[in-house]
């Protein structure tokens, strides 16, 4: 269950990161509200997951899920341009997260 919560928390990290980017320095109310709510959910889930997953592993997985999901969303929406190197790097991050899960 804690791994499921950790993955969900990583996805909420992508939500708050995207909302923060759209908030214009926290000047736009709706993206700012989404940022705050998603941050609380994301960090709360990370804290819960860390009750049974080692801190280093949990934090690395949480950060990686958030980073990859945020980047994939930016690529899908056209906010960023996809390149071969960027896609290979994302695959490398995913492979490292899988490795952390397998060794935990």
C-alpha cells in the first residue's frame, strides 16, 4: 500500500509543479490554489510512504516520478520539445526507479 501511496504522491508532485509554473509567480489564483492543495497531498503521501519505505529510496522515487511525469506532460502539451536525448534520459530515470523498487 505504501508503494501505491508513494507513486500517487509522485503524480501529485507533477500536478503542483505544473500548477506552480502556470501560477505566474503565485499571482494567478486558480493555479496557485491547485499548487497548494497538490503540495499538501503530495508531501503528506510521501510522509506516509516513508513509514515503511527507507527515506532515501522513497524520496528518490517520489522525485523521479514527479520529474518524469512533469516532463512527459510538458512534452504532450507542447510546452517542451521532445528530443532523442531527452527521451533517453527520461527512460534512464524510469529504469533507476524500477531498480530502486526491485532492490527495496
